[in-house]
C-alpha cells in the first residue's frame, strides 16, 4: 500500500496557514479549511481511517458568504479549526502507536512556589505535583530526560500545553530488528527501509517550534513539544503539520504489515521444521 506523503507540499497549504494567522481574506480562509476538511474525509474513505471526526464542515456550510466578512465569524471558525486539528493530532498519534501525555501550562497547574525552590527541591516538588495529575511512573525516564525542557516551556509559554509522546511499537520493532538482524536483512529489507524513511518524517508534529526535542530513549521513540503564547506569538494545534499526520498513518500501516509478514514467515518455518 502506498500513500503519497507529499500531498501538502505546495503553495496553497502555506497560504492557508498565513491567512489563518493574519485573519486575512476571510472567505478564502473558510473555503481553504473546508477543502482541507474534505481532503481528510476522502482520505478516511480511501484508507479506512477515522481522522476527520468533526462537525467543522457543518459550521462552515451553515454560514453564508456575507457572514464570513465579519471577523468574529472567522474567529469562531478558527477556534473550531484548532479543536479539529487537536483531534486530528490525537487520532494520527493513536494510529501510529504513540502514547501521549499532556500537561497544561498555567499557574493553577504549576504553582509559582515550585519555581522558587532550589534546583534539587524543585525537581522533587515538580515530580510530586505531576503525580497528582496522573503522570505515570513508567514515564519517569522521559520526565528526567526532558526536565530542563519542561522548565523552559513553563518559563516561556502561557495558556498552552506540554506534550510528551512515546511510541513503544517502534521500540518493539527496533528490538526485533536488533535481535533478528539476519532474518530482517534476508526477508524484510524493503519493509525495513520503508519504516526507516517514514520515521524521518515524524520529528515534529507542528510547522513551528518553541521548545522541542525528539529521539530515542532506549528503543522507544519520543517527541517533546509545547504550545501556548510567549507574549508575542501564539503556537497551537492549528499549526499541525499535515505531512506529519499522513506519516503517522503510513507508519501505523507499515508496522502492522511488518508484524503480519513476520508472523507469516515464522508460521511457514514452523510448518517445515525450520525453527522449533
């Protein structure tokens, strides 16, 4: 199965982003968002996914062209579009096998007193506070690795989120590949290359960055990023990279295809007594 991951490389998607950030050409912006939503509806039909779970098109089509000349109407659309992109991100991450943990950036979540502590005490206080918000113990290695970034995000952003993601499916694939190098080389070289290619497309979910990191912790792939306002600019899921969404779908399908082919090969080898 092949999906064109270059679908959004072109001037129109850039123009859409610029229009929404500047609130210019309101009717044009509404139509661009409608086309974008329609693209994901057709994508769902073709590839049997559930990415476009939103009433966004109803909101757009319920307005007349004259109504879109008013900025408040477009502000409503922009808010709905942010919600749509947030859901699109979550659905794509799930398809690719990502677990996602988010931390709201606000003084209610991180009291100012935590940041007044000495460094060692601040780490302890911050960790205790995250535990009250359900931060899982199994994610502690990611917490320690990204502690300085968490501090930077809180120090630079307001009214946003810290997002930490990890993908154990990629970890399982990496471990299998390491432990069965000869099998992968002999039978699954093409599948291996396809997976490695798409992994290069998953570095960052948004088209702009503030505090960001990605890489491997052990075998598991992780991504760290934040959203919010730094006093001048607003970074949100409305800036979601559509390339990243497509790459998540591709990765999920490639990993499942790799797993199914491995099981099929092992069943054949068992049948003929090649392995025990």
